[in-house]
């Protein structure tokens, strides 16, 4: 009998049998299924399978987290089920077929905005800081009015602010070509033609007389020379036209001359169409969308609109429809009718705060449950910082009543927020830092948003407690666990933490506890595991650990040990330490799809490694060009043996630098 035969048989049964599997593949940590009928999968039963560490559905795929041994599990599952495996790309392709047209459209929108969201968030923080410098009155004058230094800082910060928001179409057209697999530099050039300094700035159109608008005079026709700074829809329309024209001409132009004529015939007609047809149409459509939403937020029924938006935003996150909000927010900010502000984004930030507060209430109700706290506490923190998925999928949806309580709290906070006409200058970091981008000169400003945050926190927390106590919407809760009683180590002897060499161990006289040193696998920015943009890792489904956003390509062993596995796709390496910790070094996020191309592995299974051993190198540029994140993760996958994990509180690390230690039971 294979190691996982029993578990694989149970998973096949609980997932709905062989006939319910359309496609199956695996990556470094999880099985990826495309199911004919997702409702046939018994998730409660699957969660009870010993080998299963968690599950979630994303982009039409039902993903079951197994861990480091997923390849072995996958092979045994294939033998038992008789289902032939598929590649990652084939699985994703099949998954898309199971999506309806709206889901595919939303998925495409998400793929376009995901790569540019980090820049938009940075831009939001910059605009928020500038808003404090030049927009807040401190005793009769702003900071800019009082200080030459801060006036210069304010002017300087407009440099990146302008680059991010005024030249946003460049990022959008680039992202469209990246998603469509066409030539990305052509997308960049197209975007630049939409915001060129030769054109009348979009922000000046409303105040410029029609006779003063510059034109291209072709004799038989005149075309307005108007830019599309900050405009979303014109850039998206132009980007897709460029991509489809390039795809068309690739098929019909001989390869010998394609390098010359494909870019020419794709780019030039698109630029013409962008300024003659697509740009004016996109601007008109964007104005309609902005006007309709703004009317809803300012009409006599605005209270109902704002309450409903706050109430239902979290369910939108589950469906993926929330990705539309990025485009809508940016369109509102680009519109004159809204004074270049958005009322939606503050309500989104309040929804994040409400979900985090519901988790805080669960932590209070389940105090003493150390195992759950490993998920709930990091989830709450990330939620308050704007990332809701760990909280929603890891805690709130599991019990349901905290999720509903947060919905109601978000609804009332959104209602108050809209009543006070609180608006944001841009989108930024969701959650508590959202106050930085609130417009201080329109509506209620900072104070009103702060009150709305308190409403979101208090209502969500109190309703979670009330729902729990009265059994309302209680899906899967249990009696409060008794606080865990820690063993009295002093009674059984002291622990010798001395070490004689790098990675050395220390053992307790009473129960064997090994302490091993941890090192940075690569130079870069040190991150907590909860900050990683992948729910499998951020929710610690695979185990605790840490991550580094690298500034170098060389990856070193973070621990002393023996290489236990080298994944076929080269993106992940397993190490077994002398104390028995199973360590996964994972290079990049979702990089299994790159099939090993950006990675060079320098070690083999059973090799002995120290922290001086270079495990591999990662071509960060290639990973980024593929639209993936480059985070290098160190994860302890046998959580039953891992005690405390201590990582130094610092921002930057150097490869091979000691940064903490882990206790192994």
C-alpha cells in the first residue's frame, strides 16, 4: 500500500468520484482540480482527511493543499483514480471553460489590474501625504505655507504621483499586452501616445474653450489633440485593439517580414483609432459610468446605495467581482463631476476593517485556542492592513456568523461614510491606513472617516459576539476551549540554548527541544509570511515561516541540513534539518507555471548543505516579465514538530545573515 493510498482513495470519493474530475494537476504544495460539478465536492469530509491542510477555490480551480509530498500524493491519486494528469496551462484553460462570460471578463480585468496595483497603492500613499502637507489647515496655514522644506518635498512627491496617475494609461496598455501575450513594448508606446505632452491634458479640457483646443488638420477632417491622462476605459479599449491586431497579422504575414510589418500594421492603426474613435467613445462611456454612480451616491436614496455597497462588498470579494471596483474607482477619480475623488474606495477600506474586527471578536471568543490563533491573529493584522482573503477564507467564512456580522458592520459604516460625504483622492492601502488618502477639503474629511472606522470596528465586533452567544448564523462553531495549560519547564529542568557551531542544536533535559538558527536565503526586504500574496502561505496552511522580497538572484540555504527534494519545476527545494524540521524554500509565487525556465538549481537530493551553500539562482527579471512575484519563502511544513519561531524585527536583510531561530519539539 502506498504512503497516501488511503487518503487518496478518500479524496477521490469526497471530491465526487472520477466522473466529476475534468482535469487535475499539481504544483509545489497543492492539487489543482477542475470539477464538472463543484457542488459535489464534500468540503467538510475533505477537510478531515489527514493529508489535507486546507482548500479553496480560485479561478475555476478547486485547490487542495497537501504540502511538500504533493508529488507523491498526486502520483498515487492518479493510479487510484485512473485520471490522466494535465499540465498547469491545460488545467487553467479547462478551468476558464467552466466560467461564464461574466467570470471570464472579470478574470481578465483582474489580470490587467493586478500587476499595476502596487504602483497605484504607492501613488495613493504619496497623494495622501501630499494632501496632509498642502490641504490640512493647522492654525491658519498649511504645512507647505509654513515651511520651505516641506513645500519642496510636496513638489518633489508630485513627480512619482504624476507618473502613476497621470500616465496610468501607459501601465494599462502594457498590462493588456502582457496578459494577451503580445509585444509589451508596443503597449508601452501606445500608452505614451495617449498621454503625450503634445496633447492637451485631459484635466484642462473642461476649462478650455472649444476654439482653443488644438487639432490635427488633415484637410478633409480635423481631429482634436486631446490626451487621456488618468483615463481607464480608453486605454483598455486601445490596448485590446492593439493586441488583437498583432495576433491577426502574426497569422497572415510571412515570418520573414513579420518583425517589420506586424508592429507597423498593429501599432499605427491602433493609435489612429485610439484618437479618432476609441478615445472619445471610452471617455463618453466613462463619464456615463461616473455620472450614474455619483448620482447614486448623491441621490435621495444614497443611504440605501451606500448601505448595500458596504453590506455586499465582502460577498463580491468571494465571487471575484470586486475587481471591477478598481476600474470604477479610477474612472471616478478621472472625472470632473466627482472633483477627481471617489466615494467608493473609503467604503471598501471600511469593509476590510469590519472583516478584521470580526476576526478580532473570534480571537476573543476562542481565546486560548493556540492552534487557531496561528491563523486568526495574522489574518486580523493583514485585514486591518487591507488584505482580507486570509481573514475571510481562514476564519469568517468557516464559522459564517463573523462574516455576516462584518457585512452588517461594513454596511452601517458605509452608510455613515456616505452621509458625511467622505471621499478619497485615490485608492491606496485598504484598512486602517486608508485614512491617509481621504480628501480633507470635501465633505467630512479625516474625522468623519475615523468615526466610520470606529463604527465598522464596534458593530462588527459586538455583532460577532452576539451572533455566537445566541447561535445566529452559526455554521461550525464549538464551545470555547479551555485555556491551554503550559508545561512548567522550570520544574523539569532548564533548557541549554548554547551552541557550538552554525545551526547547532540545544536540548532540554525533560522533553527534547532543538533550537536551530535561521538565515536569510537571499538579500532583500524581510517580510512576515502573512504578508505574502498567496492565501496558502499567508494563512499558514503550509506552516509558519518568513519571506524575503529579493534584490539579488542568488538563493542560499536558510538552514543547515540535507536536501530532501528538488522539484521538477526547479522553483522549490526541500531541506531536512538535523532537528527534524522540514523546510521548503519556495522561489516566487505561482512560478510552477514557468516550468523551471528562470531557475538554475545547484544541489541534488541527499546533498548536505550549510548556510554558505548556494541552492539556486533565480532570474528575477524573467519571473517579473512573466507577471509573477519574486518573493522567496522559507516555510516549516511539519507544523506538529515546530514550536516557537523567532524572527528579528528588521526591514532589510543580507543573504546568509542570521535573522532568527526556531524551536523543534
